[in-house]
C-alpha cells in the first residue's frame, strides 16, 4: 500500500510530497536525505488528502493549530 507523505527538507525547508520510505530527494535543493519520523509532517493513503495538506501548508496556513480568532 502506497502512503503519501508530506515532508520538509532538513536543509532548505522545501515542502514536498513523497511516497519514499527511506530517502527523499529534495526538489528544492537536490539534497538526498533520509526520512525520519520527525521530518514527516503528514501522511495519508489518499493522494488528494496529502496534496491538499501540502497546498495549505505552502499557503502558510497553520495546520493542526486551531485559530481561535478565526471564525466564520
Ligand atoms: Zn532541500
């Protein structure tokens, strides 16, 4: 079963999706780094869910933190 992970490069901070389980090659700086639990921000078996998370992260939305000031 393929799991999509949202990861952050330890060198440049670039955010990307990967299905790798051991090492990731950063699209931002080209570094190949080994995947550790700490560097996985999110994982899902659903590509759309993972992609949406990544997009929101890139837009600067804080995920997992409730914004008390933000109400409809
Ligand atoms: Zn990088």
